[in-house]
C-alpha cells in the first residue's frame, strides 16, 4: 500500500504528460511535434558534437548514442527491472497455468500473483513505448544529418538552428575510420551482427522448457543475421548507431542482470518488494483445493526461481 | 516463450520503420535539379531523375522529339546517371551529361548513345557529380564529392595533359559547378575554399586559396574580373579573379545562399534558404531591398521586363518589382513540387521546372481579367 502512492503519483504524472502531448499534437500536428520536439534537437546536438569532437561525425554518432542511451537510462532500467520481475514470476505463472483450467480463474490468479509481486504485466511496455519515439528520432536524425544527396542537404537546412556555430559546420565529414558513413560498409555490417549477438547473449530470459530453449537459441542467431541483412541497405552512420546502442545495451544488461557465465553479479539491486499480501487460496475450477500462503520473496527470486519452485512443488505434493 | 521478446521489440520496430522509410520516404534520394536548356524552339529538360528529353515547343505545348535513355536500346539501358544536377553541355554534335553516380556520357545530337559515332561513356570518376560540368573549348571540367577536380576531353572523355586521370585532389568536396573565365578554372569546395587553376597546365594561380569561411555550393562569374561566391555560412563574397582576394566585406544573408544571382545594372538579385530575396549593389555591397518569399529559395531567378521572377521550394512563383522589391503577385503552382532548378528566361517568359517534372512558363505581362500576373503551365509530360 505504501508503494501504491508513488506508483499512482507516477501514473498521474504520465497521464498529465500524455494529455499535454495529445494537446500539442492536436495543435501542431504529429509531424511538426515530432520534428520540432525530438528530431531537430537531436540533429543540432549531432552537429554540435561533430564540431566538438574534431569534426568527426563517427565520433559524434558514438557520443550522441551514448548520451541519449544514458539520458533514457531510467526508463531502460525500469523496463529491465520489470522484465526481470516478470521472468522471476514465470515458475509461478506456469504453476497457475497448470493448476487452473478455467481461463477466467486462471487470469484472476495470475493477476493476483502479479499484484503480490508488485509487477505490472504491461509495466515493461510503458518505458519501452516512451523510448520508441526517441529511438526512431535518433535513426532519422543520423540519416538526415548525413545528407547523402544534395536534396538531403537541402532538407537538412530546415532542421538546423540559426546559430552560426551550427550553420558553419555544414556539411559534415562523412569518412570515419576509412568508412564512408553515408554508404553501407561490410565491416560495420559485421559489427552489427556481433553486437546484436552479444546483446541477445546478455539478455537473460527464462527458458522453462525445451521448446522455449530452442526458440531462444534460434533467436540468438536469427536476430544478428536479420539486422546484418538490414544494415546492408543502411548508411554506415545508422549502422554505427546500431552497433553503439547494442553495446550500450550489453552494458545495461550486465549492470541489471549480471553475467552469470563470468560470475558477474548484477550491479543494480532489484526493486524493493512490496509488503506481502496474503494470497487467496487457489481453487481450481475442477475442485482441486489447496490452501497455502506463498512468501513474496519466492515470487521475486530470479536466480533460482525455477529450481526452487519445482522443489517446493515436489515438497507440497509429498 | 514468444519469438520476439520485449527486449528485442524496439530494435525490430526500428528496423521495420527504417526499411519502410528507406523504401517509401525517399527524403535522401538524389533526383536532380538541372535547369531546362533552350536551343531555338527546342527545350532540353531532365524530367525525373535521369530521364532526359528534347521537346520542340509549339503553341499548344510541345512535341516530344526524343528521350534518353531509351529502355529498348540495350546500350542505353546500361547507363546509370542516377540523377543530374547540372545542365547538359552542347559541344558541337555531342550532348554531354554528367550524372550524380559519377558516370558521364556523350550522346549524339539526336540524343542517342551510339558508340563509334561520337558517343562515349566514362565511369572512371571517384565520387558523385553534383554541380555539373562546365565546357571550355575542347575540354570540360567538373568536381566530385570526393574532393577531386577533373578536366577531360570532349572528344572521348579522356584525360588532359596537366590534369591527373584520377582527378586533382583538393581539401574539400566539390558541389558547385566550376567556372571558366579567361582560361582560368575556378572551383569552390564545401570546406570553404576557392581555387583558381590554369586550365592549360593545371598550375594553381593564386598563392593560396580564398577562404570564404563557409561551404561553397554555388559559384558564378559575374564579369569585370569578379566571382560571386555565396556560402552555406550565409555570407556572400565578391572575389577578385586576378588576386584571389575579397572585394570589400561580405554581404550577410539570413540563411544559406545556394543560388546564382541574376544581374542588372550593377545589382545582384538572389535568394537564401530563409526565404529572403535580396537586391544588393555590387559596388557598395549595400542592400537595396529585401523580399520575403516565406520558403527556401534555391533556384536562380530571372528578370523579365521590370519584374524579378523567383520560384521557391514551396512551389510558389513570386513576381517582384525590380525597383522597389514589392511583391506584385504570387502564384502557387499546383502539382509542381519544389522549385529547385534555376529559372530560365526565353521570349519574355520565365520557364520554371518543378521537381515533379512539369515545365511551366510565367509572364509578368498582365493577361488575366483580374489584373494578375499569370503563370501558364506547359505540360511536357504525357505529350505524344
């Protein structure tokens, strides 16, 4: 209950923000709001960074990506923690799915379990949805700033602030480490594959059965191949952003989840659990009745959640 | 376990948006903005990307004479100009086109690529050609985005003594069309330097290049030994061709200046990317008047009678009184797209090419009942 207050306050803030955003979009239109509110500041920041970093657009893209990822880190962290909490709940969720066949009852029990664990099943989507326009703007900003054709340079002029520092910086140098950032490049394509694979590898997911494990392993290879395929048609500058943002994500994953393969523990502690709420006795629609109170810690255990749950289940059945 | 987890969702969505944007948005695609060129009653115009047509004008519009490339001719189908930003060069019985892709092709006067009959094709150029080429007798010159300046023979596109086959390397990208005056080749670069070379020997003329302080995307020789040098740093310089020094202080515009001026009686009329059109006295650098089009001005205007006619990127044509700078009328060209190609004056009309491949003509003569200046569309596309 104590946690509910700040959550509601946060929700209120988000609602106020959303209403304000809808008002602005209704007044100025989506395109203009997106352009003036997100795209233009990003483009100008890129140009400023380019000037500050010895006229190297490659360095500007790297610095820019890192800055944006760190500015949005609170959102990312929240999303990662929610995902982690959701993953920790998987054993219980599976347990509920097994025990309750009535969909309505199953849903109720699952929502109860989520509530007890202080997890909102859609909670990890909120920060993600908020980050999405930022990431899209980032993509457009890099692509726009590269000005890979005369028309693109013409268009770019409309996005630049009238400060002479920025105006005089145009056009930007396109070469970086022997690559032309305006054109696709095999080296950066390879880096896209490696970084995406590393990101997949460090993203902790709970494979609860063989089928899920197989799918997970397949995704670890499919995603890098897919993104490498995309980056064949992108300017290298955009792919460079992709590489940097993937490596930053690897860092965030390690900070949040740790890296079990190297015995690296998570650097960020999981959010404090809420005060335990007495769970209602789960009653299956078929009449199986079991009364038990599940400790909230168990619901949030991530490292050994699956094993502990199975062990306890065995004990209970015995 | 879902196939795409929430952690991977944003990346997947970005990829989808990226692909859609690259396929559909096309804001970065080169399309070209070469101005129409007249030869008698024939107009040569790039309608869309690399579609080059010759049209014989008549009172009804025009008769389509030929188009290049002809997709039914294999040899022409292989030529990929991508887009063309500079006007075609008419050299004797050849028409030379320099494409953004770096390919250069010489066609016969009938607009056909016929190897062995004067036609040739070169693709040994490093970088993209943005500013177009300039003709100087039996050679032509052009620069590329890889900071290389080339001088080639009209006859076969081959190299010329004094000029390296892979181009003369400068410090900045070359986006402007070079200028030739008195046997000297002048070229501006996007790092803000202006160079002068002896066309015959390739030797540099000035002790050091002129530093304009901003990217030079356009360059014009305006006579009396003066170059008109606008920059994307919003300054306009007048540079002495002999000494390579500035004549007076630069004129400060409000936005990027990426256009050539139109001249009359010692006054240069030009626009900028903030939408302003200026009338500047060349002798003093003083501004006579300023007119606001409210949209970017990339295209060079024309003067017809006592009216300056300017097209902006909003697709609007402005008729401005030359003496006062007051707008006499504005006409929005529906379906024209943006006006980026330089306007051309012929027979008392301003000829205007929009990015949608439509050719219009405008006249300042009062021809309508409402007493307004008129723009008459000459529909080129779709003619038999």
